[in-house]
C-alpha cells in the first residue's frame, strides 16, 4: 500500500513538473512577440492544455501503451508499482530541476531516462535498446531538425508573399492598450529609442526612451481588402491554442501510463488527475521557462512568431494519433530557433545551455530512476 501511495504522489508530482516546464511553450511566441501579456498567454495555455488532456482519453491510446515501458523492459517488471514509482519520481525530479534553472527540457526524455534507469536496476543490462532507438530516440532527434527546416521554409514563402503584396511593418511601442507607431532612433549610448510623440485622438502621449526589447513591429496593409494585422493576430492565437491543445493531448497519456499500475485507476480517471496537476504546475511555476522560450532564444515579430507556432502545431498534432512520441519542447524550440536563424537573432549562448540540458536529461533521469528503484525495493 505504501508503494502504491508513493506512486500516486510521484505521478501527480510529475504532472505538476510537466505543467511548470511545458505549459507555456504553446504560447511562448504570443508573449515573445508582444501579441499577449504573460497572464493572458498563461491563461490561454492552461485552458487549451486542459482541453487537450481531456481529449487524450479518446485519441491517444497508443502513447499510453508505449510509455508503460513494455518492449524495453519485460512485462512482469513494468507492471510492478515500484518500477512505475521509480520512473515517475526520476522524471519529476529531473524536470523540476530544469524548471528551477529556467531551461525547457523534454518530459518525454525524462520519462525515457527513468525507464532506462529503473529497468537497468531491475533486470541489469538486458534492456531492449533496439525498441528504444526505433520508437523513441529517432522521433525525438528528428523532431527539432524538421521543425527548424519547415519553419525556415514557411517563413521565407510568407515573407516573399508579403513583399509582393506590399505588406509592410511599423515599429511600435505599447501606450496603454494601443500600439503606437514611432520612429526608431539611436541615442548616443545606443540604448534604444529616443523619446517620440504620438497623437491619440486629442491626447498627446510621450513614448519615453527604452530598450529595443520594449518595441514591437506591427503589419500595415491589406489582404484582399482585409487589414493584415487582425488576420495575423487571429492565426497566431489559433495556432497557440492548437499547440497547447496538442501538447496536452500528447503528454497526458505518457504520464497516465504510470498511474494505470494502480488497480483502481483507469484511463479516464488518470487523464483527469494528470490534467489538473499539469494546470496547477503551469499556473504556479511557469515563469522562468516562459522567459527563456519567449524572450531569450530568438526575437520575433508577429508574423515570424505565427509561422513558428503553425509548424509546431502541425507536427505535434499529426504525431499524436500515430503514437509518435515527439517532444513538444523540442519541436517548439526548433521552430523558434528556425526563426532566429532566418532573421539573425538566435542567441547561441542561451541555445547552447538548452542543448546541454537536453543532453543531460536522459542520464540524470536514468541515475535517479535506478536510485529510486533500489530504495523502493528496500521499502
């Protein structure tokens, strides 16, 4: 009974950690491009992710089966509560450590590491690594590379189309709830914008000197008689909802697989519990990773951010029914990096830190999984 109780606690802990590290990734481009405030983006992400988690009850049975560990470890070991508890505890601790550092990592990677570590502790070196490579590693490695390529190509096409249609961009700052066009000047110290005056109706407002990070670009022009900026905003918000929904649908079954070892639990109850845990984790502890994803990897205007989200949504949504364990983290980061490489704003120092965290995720989770499994056996 104690092991079952610990399994439940660590599984919910894993859901909390997943929400803290992953929930904001679907809306990172909204916040990064200035299309939404942090609070609005987080609220949207939480609602869409919760909806995706509920939908996963009916649409993602293949991922539940994959992340039970069967095929990598023998079925008699996988079905033991101590094995599931070790995987949950190891993955949760790994993801929360990365969250504390503000680094976006893959929950999928953390779970795989936990399975490897707990499996090795249970049966020694007799893991079926061929299954691991074919079903897990290949999609995880290819995901961000495909995202980078697709994002770069799609943005090039959209940029060429906008140029031919004479759609331009204005540099703006936010004055209240209104984006006001201002001229971009460099002050002697090169710190950003000089003071500029903008007229709002009969009220004259001063936009004071600030850094370029406070400055946003908005589109001017029309597309078949319709203003372009509202179209871009609508598609951007829709794609953010799509990414968050897909993430909830893709990640929830991976965590539910651990709970199904408890005899009284089924997929429906498990999905609901995981959905609540993910929502709480995102609402309480998402800010550090949100800042990294939104502000530190690449700088984006609305069109670039929208392009990245479209690619992320398409890849993750298409992968879920096929049972492919794509990491939303890897795909979303790859899309943002694709924009950064295209517009020349990719921050290689931050990106190298993120890549280092990705490389250490599996070995750290594996070591923790083995340690917790040994401790569980003693209990």
